[in-house]
C-alpha cells in the first residue's frame, strides 16, 4: 500500500488492452485502474465491450495487446488457484444446471481455502453469506428449481463465501426485484468500505450513479469517459453513446437517468399514439 498522502495502489490495472474476435474488434486500447475501497461501474450500450473487459480483468480472457496487473503483478500467467484466492467473479449467466442444493453451491466458494488455515471459518462464512444474499431459507432447495432471481442470489452468496478482496460482478441485478437489487449493490458498497475493489457491469444507470464511486462509460470497445457519476453521467454524453435522448435529473442529491420517451405525456400515452398502436375492433 502507498502512504496516506498518495493515492492507493490499484487493485487492478488495465493498460492498452485490446481484444478481437475474428474481424470484430471488441476492445480498443482500454485503460482502467480500480482501487481497493471503491466501486467502479462499467456502463454502455449492448456490444460496448463491458462483459469482455470484465473477463479480461478476471484473467478469463487474455487480451491481444496490452497488460492487466492484479496488485502490481501481471495477471496472465498466474495459476488459477492463486487467482481464485484474490478475485471472485459473478458471471452474467449462472450456468448451474446440475442438481446441487443451494448450500452446496455456496460451499463451493470456500473450496479455494481447502487445506488453508482459513478453512476453520468455512461454516461461519457460509452462513453469513447465505444470510446476506437472502437465500438461507432456500438452503435445501435444488438450484435448477429456483427462479432466475433466486439463482442469481445463490451465485452472489457463493461469491461472498469466497471471501477475497476483488469482486467482479457482471450484471448482478439483471434478474432481481427492486429489494434485492438494492441489497446486492448495498453489499457491494459495504465490501468496498471494508477494502475490497469492486467492478460491476450495470445497465441501470441510476443504480450506477447511486452506488459507484466511479463510472467507466464504454462504447464501441473504447472508454469514452471515466470519473465520478456527476462528472460522466451527463445527458449529452449518454444521449450520444446510447443513441437515444437521455435526461439526467438530480433528485434529493441522487442522479436519476431518464430516457426521453416520445408520445408519452404525464405518464399517459397521447391520443394519437394510442389510436395508432391499438387495433380497431368491429
């Protein structure tokens, strides 16, 4: 760690990262630092490169050019077991198709500490992780029988049980209701407050504004802006990046990102829109 008078050393650093699949350039010379103690949100339209960048930061995808460092050490080339004790990844697709019970899946998060002195904490950490993710009551359920949102919470509990200092979350709120969206991102903030570095891919820009310290806006595989939510979540930039008019409002000190909806007046469709969109019954 650095002195109190200087910025903390980045937990993750991507420098000049590029990645292509065939003729499709997915990432183009991306630079990004993520520090311990902060939440960084990756936002941008579909195909912007958000999930690919997260996979590169996790070490699951090796870039064609550039370098990624984890706590000052080049990421690629490190053994998977060593990486698993440093960073945890929550994938967009859960992929839990087998008949494991919920508790068994959460226990998998502790496998990285097998034959380590931290293994004595297994039971305590598993119980706490299930409680935080609100899946304790589902402990005996077979995972494929759960709803999509419940499965997402089980995967989040598994990530928490891994108990490492870097969290990489790919759209963790996509399948969740409002209560659990807020709970997951509140926990991400709590993890950062305790020193973790958190990177989260989000489509909900208002959630990104509320819970992140910094936002990285991607478009076309390039970083368009990085900074605090106030600095980068502007109507002008977002309207350009998303190719749709967007307004950014300040509500009681919190940014709300709202798409401009044509044909809608005071929450009610105009008569012209109604007539053109509704079938005529004879």
